[in-house]
C-alpha cells in the first residue's frame, strides 16, 4: 500500500503529515506494508527542507522531518500510489483536475477519508505562527491514526 499526501508547497502540511503517518504506521507494526510520501501541487519550494516551524513542531512531538525535501506532484504519482490524500479543498480540486480518468478514484480529501475529524481541511499555516502549526499537527496526527484504523479494518 502506497500513500501520497498532497498540499500546496510540500514544506508545511504534507511533510508534517508524512512524519505523523510514518510514526503511527511504525507504532502499529505496519512499516513493511505501508509506504508514505508527500508532494505539493506547486513547485516553488522544490528541493527545500520543510519550513523551520514545521520541523520544530514535529520535533516537539518526537518526529524528525528534517530530511524531507519538497517536490511537485507529477503524472507518475497517479500510477505509483494507491491513494492521493489531499490537505484541503484547493489541493483536492487541483489533484483531481490533473488526474487521469482511470485514477480519479484514488484521489481523496484526507480528513474525511481518515474519519474522526470535526473539520474537512487542514488549514494552511504558512502565514501563521506556532499555534497554527500545532493545530496542523493535531489534525495530521489524528488523521494518521484514522488512516491506520481504516487500512487495518480493510485488510
Ligand atoms: P504547505 O504550506 O502547502 O502546507 O506546504 C505552504 C507553503 C508555501 C506556500 C504556501 C503554502 N507558498 O505559497 O510558498
């Protein structure tokens, strides 16, 4: 099973999501079965590490995301991944717009797909501060737990 989390810049939300997912998958003993990657619909930050605020926030929760490097979503991703899980409605619309017809069913808005969250979107924290990043962590970690639950129930 291969999961790709997609946001806009691939330096805040999706690397945090990737880190939270990898940790929850490891804790569930599923690291051999589930692979995780992340990408952005935009390419402005290509090659860059996550935003220092995202790295700090994740580190505060025991997860090191400093080795992540931003990349843009590419056509091959639709073939390589089982699910393309989007951070917000804009990302979802863009990932669907670029999707080959045969791969559209792989594209989902991540929070509703994972279940349990009271909101549908992970808000972009880029213009915010520490509180916004903590809010993102809370949402991505909840969705990571929901993802493990969904994938283990489906096996
Ligand atoms: P992300 O946050 O989509 O969570 O990685 C953003 C990072 C950069 C920009 C926008 C959002 N930007 O416009 O450069």
